[in-house]
């Protein structure tokens, strides 16, 4: 494993770069990125011209003393919770640029960012089992503990079960939180739990991919070992039909995932291992910054 001090230094540098881009280049508000839609009911007051009619408290208004609207305040303590896929399919990619490496780095960078904004941060690392659970906590020391745990973790199972991981978080988190799910989404049957998670929480989906998943060199008939199923398959890499089927399968999976996120107001970001994920995260934060301001303005 790479020296943990070097890892932390690199992640801190990336986190500072993201912070500067949000606060300076975009004239945005980095703080709002980790506030999500975390608003709680505060009080009621008399309706004023220009108030959003959706905020009218009809129960109070029905008492006949005038029209009243609800007022809200930002929750003082936001929880940011990561669901991190550490299954064997995440091991695809170049050395130090595997999907798993990028996944762990993104979780580390965002953990540092979240604790600096006063949020509680928790993590569940999963395969088809709970590989590591770190309960929500605050402060830089807690973020460093998360980073150390991530980069020292060796998954015990090779398989994936997104449904089980999301069910764990749905049952664990009682208050609305920011949930960041980082995975390659090579699994089936998880869609219902994803919808439930998006409806209950402020969900961010980070889809990590590597071009090796769809770009095979034309080597004829070769053995291909599936790490999750622990089986070897013989495939014809020179077959045009094979290439088309692989591309179609991954394209369909991506499209379905994006559509679910769009319908349920979850943020979706696709990250390629060959690209600069810091730039990708800046784009994600820019979208969240705008979305958060709209939600607070219309609350």
C-alpha cells in the first residue's frame, strides 16, 4: 500500500483545489455543497406579498386568524454518509488508477471537505457483505481515520450486492442526510433500493468506469476470468457482435442509472479512471451549489 502520509497529502491538495475552484473561479459557496436540502421547520409567520404559496401552513391558517407560512432554517448538523463499493469488479484499471483506487480517493477527498464544513461523516464499505462500517463522526482526525481504513482495507468477498448495501443505509439513517454512493454499478436488481434511497435522502451517485471494460484488443478467442464469479469464460475478442453486445450492455446500464437519478432528483456523475476526477468533482459541486440555492430559496 502507498504510504498513508503521501495519500493524505495528495487528497488534501485535491480538496484545496476543489475548494478554491468553488469559492473563487465560480464565485460560488463551497459551504452550501454539503448542506443539501437539509432544512428543518422553525416557526410560522403571517403571509407577506411575494411568499411562495407552497409554504402556507394550512393547519394554522384554518384556525381563522389569517394566512400563515412556515419558516425554515438550515440544519445545524448535516450528516454525509458514503456507500463505497470495494468488490472485485472495482479492481479493473491501470496500476494506481484502478476503479477501486479512484473510488477510495474520491471518498477521502470528499470526507476531508465535509468535515471541514462541520458535517458528520460516516462510511460503509461493501462487497456482497459489510466489509467495513465507520459510524458518523466529526473533525479532521475522524476524516484521517476514514482514509486510513479505506486504503488499508482488503475485501473478504469478491462479489457485489448493491441492494444489501443500500438497505443497510436506509435502515441506519433516520434523519435526511447527504448519501454519496460510489460504485461501478456492475450488479443487477438494485433499482428499487436506489429509488428508495433517493426519495429518503439527498443522494449523490458517482459512477466509476474504466475503458478496459468495453475496449478489448482483437486477440481472437481468449480466456477471461470473472473475479466476482470466480469463473473463466472463453470469448472471441475479434467478434464484432461481441464488441457490440458489451458496449450495448454498459450503455444501457448507464442510461438506466442516469434516468433513475434524474427522476428522483439525485445528482449523477460518471468518472473515468483515465480522466481528472478533481475536474469532475468541481463540475458536480457546481451543479449542487445551484440546486441547493434553488431549494433553500423555494423552501
